[in-house]
């Protein structure tokens, strides 16, 4: 079926006049009539009939009009949606994040973003640094928010957002709670460690190497930040935890804080993109810009 002729037929049917359709389409009246005859010949059925100074639709013409106009209604809807995507008001945002930002920073960023762009579909995946980087490199995510210090010439752009303080915590009844304890003594306690691939685990081990002490024994191994903190809160283990996650628990006496002389741990948080910001789709660029602005205020 000739789609150009079909488009002209729909305009004629809507307006009930060849002349009105020609004016709307900015083409000549004979050209409109020729396209209608061409479509009728192609389909081998009459579609319009003279009706005074205008036209009326045959039964077949009415059926075709009702069905075909959906195509062009959908076309307009697609055009509108593509325009919204171009402007960054509609589309899909795929985000991957490590546990710390996913639990304590990303929710408020996404809440603000969705208030401004409610039609953008957001998909977020949480994992350790290694998994988050892999998702970004495999194009399973548009951007990543990662706590990490060690980068091995990975082919993506990273933007520093902030430094996050990390603290050693123990159960509130532990004799080390509220005390200054040397690192070599603290690591003799059973530690709650994250899984291999976690940058927090790697940071703890590199800290032990830097201070020439034995790595801690593994009391429990978790695949998540929240679960580890809850174990300490419940009365077992020592762990290195982000201040964002435990400051209020320390203030309420639900976990204890251990100060290690000579150790002040700040870890960088990065926003990572496969290409430069200027090359990003609008939905990605606007979210990234909003995150950067939030971290600067």
C-alpha cells in the first residue's frame, strides 16, 4: 500500500473535502485527487464518493480511515516521544552503583530527578565495585557511581564527587568501643568482610599492608553493606564502615566506634561514564549534572 497516498486519503477523510485537504497539505487539488484515485486503483475498491461540494466515504473508505488513522496517530506519538527524549524529558536511565551510594545517596538523587522528569524510566542495579565496573563496560548501565581508589587504565571517564569518611565499628558492649586501639590489636578481632571484588575489602587489606600488620581473620563474609552493619549492631564482629551509614547508630549507642591512632580513612566516590559528558544522551547528562550540582552544594 502506498503510504504517501494513504496519508493524503486520511487528510481528505478527516476534512471531508479534497480542497481543504489540498490546502492543509500545501499541494494542488488535482494532485490530491490523483493520489486518491491511485489508492483506489491499488486496492481495487472505491473509497470516496462526491457529496455536494465535498466528499463522503464509502463503507470501505470508512473502514480504511478508522484503521489507517491509527498509524498516523502513532506516528505523531512517536515524534512527540522522540522530541521528549531529545530534550531529556523522556527515555531510559540505567544506573549501577556500589552499596554505599546506592543505600545512602542515590535514593535522594533519584527522587529529585524523578520529580523533574517523571516520564524517564530508571533502572538501578547495586553491586560491588568490580560488578559495577563490569556492567558499565558491558553497556548494561549508562553510568556508574562507585567508591574506589584503584583503577587499572579502564576505558571510561570518571568524575570525583566527594570523599567519604570510613570508621571502625564494634558492638556497643565491646571493650574496644569508644577507645583508641592500635591497628595491630584491632585486626586480631573477628572481622565482617565484604566479598572479593569489594573495594572496601581491598582498602582494609591495603591498609594492613601499609601498616605492616597481618590482615584480619574473617568472622563472617557478606555480600552487602547493610547486612554487615546489622551483624555488628546485633553483637558480633568488627568492620570498616562508611560514616554515612553508621554515624547515627554510633550517636544512639547502637554500635561502638573505635579510633585507630594514625589512621584516617577517606575514600573517593566517583561518577563514571563510558564517554565524555558532552556526548551523553540528554537523560543521562541531566542526571549526571544534577548529581554534580548536589555534591557541590
